[in-house]
C-alpha cells in the first residue's frame, strides 16, 4: 500500500547507499510472519529502509534464566557489509558479553507512523514499520572492521560526525565492544491506511474513525554551554533538518 506523506519532516537517521543484496528476505521458522501475514514484506530493500530510517534498536538476549531487552544505537554497514548490522557498547555490559559468547539474539526496530482510531475498540490499531532480525552476533576483533563498525553507528545516528569529531583513542577502543549481526534471518512487517471496521459499525455511523499521524521532529540544534560564543554550527548538524524523511500515514 502507498503511504500518505506528511508535509512536515520527522527525524531521520543516516541513509547508507542502498546496495541491494541479491538475496530476498528468506523466511525461517523464526522469521516467518504468521499473524497478519499480508503485512509482511519480502524485499530486502524494505528491510534496509526500516533500519536506515531508525535511530534506536532493541537488543534482546537471555541472561541467566531471564530475557533482557535493551535499547541501543546501531548502524548498517555499506558496500560488501550492507547486510551487516553493527552494535557497540561497554566491554563490561552483560548483554554484549552474552551476545559475543554466542547466545542467540533478536534485534528489533519499530517506527510508529499513525494511531488508528476505529469505530470499535477491538479494531483500534497503529500504522507502523517494523523489522525483526534473528541470529548470533559476532564479536568484531579486526581493527579495521571495528573502526568501520563504529563509524557505521556514528554516521547512522549523527551523519558527518565521524570526520568532524575526535577519533577514538586506543584506551577508548579497548573499552568498547563492537558486535556484527548478519541480516540473513530477518522479517519486515508494515501497516498503513485507515481502520478496518465491521460493516455494521460503519453502517451505524455516529463514531469518528481515522488516522492520527505520528512523527518525531528534528528541532533546532542547541549548542553546548561550554561552546565559545560565536562558534558556528557545522553544516552536517544543520543538515539534519533538511535531510529528514517525511512521515508515513
């Protein structure tokens, strides 16, 4: 379905070059969409689009005997690493240590594009785009790939910052774990459009139904109070507002 775009612009993450993988999304027992299967997407480009438009993913892993799901930044590789998702964090983080040790992980990214008001409470819904990735993360030890992974995360969240900010020191690199997750086992699910009400509720009338669009807006940059007066805001920061991607209804 074609989504209606809002005239205003919500926040958007960096958009890596769309290197389309030759392999479409191949469902497995874990990644097959069963509930609302008609909303599933099988084009790998749609997986890239959901991931590239997000800022925060949720990493799920079992620690001990209980599942733990934590929000974290991420970035997708480019070129021959376009099917790799990079995560990073403290080497002391239990979730990253478990993932690096080979525990199965699940990473999700979700965008809420609209609140769907129906004529009956049962049919209320949301318009959304979501991606779920299953697999076993790999601890990145190669120096060049570690830097590429950290650059991917940085450029995804704050485009232009890797070349602007100071690069990480050896001490900072030693304190940082970088994980790589292959995007081979993933699913995408999308809902757009108006509510789907029962015919009798539509015929009865008297109740409002429709969609309230939702978006996250990029506002004007706020300089650090320690910044010297008169320091100009660099173009790569100002461009965040211009590069934002319109909302979907």
